[in-house]
């Protein structure tokens, strides 16, 4: 179960968020044009769900190593230089994620402590959606750390590092 969760958690959260966003938008467009009615929260909840798609998607891209990188430069470096650049990348991702989590948690706590509710609802808390940022960047830290451990193992065993040319990455 944990292995399945490790392999699929981002996909499940992204799929769930997309399905709920699509369903809300689809139903509310029909309600608006066919019946002249629309739920007050129907334009707000999909935007908040998009936070989950965005930040969990960031973690998924880190897991897949499909995030923005400067591979063409690295390919021209010697093996140790390539490894050094990968380690710097991982450390920058981890440092940036820690900063994001710290400041995002401040916003989550402010929303929670002030009982901020989603516009158009009576009891749906905003902080539930704001948690997407610290959860997403927590997953980024987890995924980047796993990649770092894998890269260290590859470097010690003198295996090829996961660096691809732009034409290879797009193939």
C-alpha cells in the first residue's frame, strides 16, 4: 500500500482536484444558462482546487525530473561537475521549499485563526485549500531528497547521471 501511495499520491490528488473542478464548472455552467441559477461558491472553489493541482504538480514534476533545468550546460561538464550541479539543484530546491513552507504556513494559520471561509459558503474553511502550498512543497522536499539519494548512489557506482539533452528529453 505504501509503495502504491509513493508512486501515485500526486496523480491521485491532481486527478481528484481536476475532476471536482470540472464537475463544478460543468454543472454550474448548465445551471446558469439553462435555469438562470448558480451557486455562489461555484466560481471560487475551482480556483482554490487549482492550488492543489499546481503545487502537487510541482512535486510530481520534481519526482519525474521534468522541472526546469539547464541540461545543455551540464552535459558539457565532466562527470564530477555534473554531479556537483545536480547536488546544488537539489539543495536549492530543498532550501526554496523550506522558505515557501514557512511563509505559506503563516498564511494558513492566519486564515485558520480568523475562521476565514470560502466566499459564497457558510462553513468551508479557506485554510483547507491554502494547505496545498505547504503540502505540495513538503512533497517537493520528499521527492527531491529521494532524487538526491539516487544521484549519490549513481555517482558512487559510476553510473550515468540523469542528465538528458533537450532533444532527448522531448523525444
